[in-house]
């Protein structure tokens, strides 16, 4: 009996089923921090492995997207951006949107793409989507650096650009974008274990979502031109987040405090709902994947 008690006390860690629906289990995540960093490194290194241009794709995608938006929406459709160069206006929106999009799409099939690993080795499952959000910060930082380079270029060319004091709160905005992408991604990932066709809908849905997220136009334009349908954009939390990001980065446009409060509240709600369903799904997903 004493020997049995001694053996039990010698265990360093005890793995038990999780009963809390909203638990992030940060203590256990910290214990597996080395694994978290390995996943982050894997996400960064393997994405463009064996490609010709490699990490240059981080730069090419937002630049070409911004150029196309400038030609189509500003030159052809005639959308005005005031004193802000149209290309810089679009680059600010695209850079912010890309971080949210990558967090959402990359975490939306966590269970399916890692089923073999989850079925063989134990570690906190939440580490996988968290590693994706962290690794995407590096990509976002590179693209933000490109934005700063073009920002300085347009200042040198004589454009009247200034820095907004609220730029100090930009890291908070990044956290909100990451949490919203993570929450939606965990929610979709949990549903994909049973409904595989959702995987095909995500890419299509994200593409549609971009067009109602004020990435290439200001929200005020929608209110002016499409008053009857402006609610579609106004109730989209990403529209307010991107509009606020442009306001901080370019000191232009309008800052809607109510819109941002709504976006933050929506993000917190989606994050905890996604976390709850993710925690429930991780207990039995291996039987359905």
C-alpha cells in the first residue's frame, strides 16, 4: 500500500479529462512552451518551403492585391480616398485584413490537418491554433514593414501624411484581430470534424467577407451610396476594425467608438464560444475525423 502511494507521488504531471468549457489551461500551455515555439517555427519555415520566391510571397501578395484594388476600385470605379494615396489606403486595409484572414483560415482545419499527431501524442490541443496566431504575427510584421516603407516614400514625394496619436493602441487592435480569427477558426475547426464540406466553404466565405469588411473603401461611402444595405457592413466587426486601423495608420477617416466597442464585445463572445466548442470537440474528435 505504501509502495503504491509512493509511486503515485512520484508523477511529475497528471493528465486528466478537462471539465471546464472555457479553460485555456494556461499553466499547462506554459509547461509545453517549447513545443509551442516548435510549432511556430514549423508554421513559418514550412509554408513556402521548396518554393522559388520563398518568404517573398509575404510581400508579393499584399502588394499585388493593393495594386489591383487601386486600379479597379479607385481608377475604374472612382472611389475617392481624399488626401491619402489610393495605393497606401488599400495597402493599410489589405495588411490588416491579411492577419485576420490567415488566423481564421489556418486555424479552421486544426483538427483535420493534425488528426494523426493528435491521435498519437498528448499535448494541450489549444497550442496548435495559438501557434498559428503567433506565427502569423511574423508575417504581419513583415507586411507592416512594407507599409511603413511605402508610407515614407509617399511622404518623400510630398503627400500630406501624419501620424495619429491613437497609433499607440494599435497593438491592442492586433490582439482583437487575432482573437477574432482564433475564435472563429476554433469554432469552424470543431464543426469540420463532422461536416467536411465546411472546408470548401471557408475559402469562399472569407473571400466574400473581405468585400463587406471595408478593406478597399471607407464605411462612410457605403452609408452614402447604399444606405439601405449599409447595415451589412456596419454589423460586420472586421469593418470597424479595419476602418480603425486605417484611422490609426493614416490619420484619416472616422473613428467610431461605438463600432469598436461592438467589435470588441463581438470578438470576446466569439472567442469564448469557439473555445467552449473546441474544448468539447477535442475530447471526442478522433472518433469522427
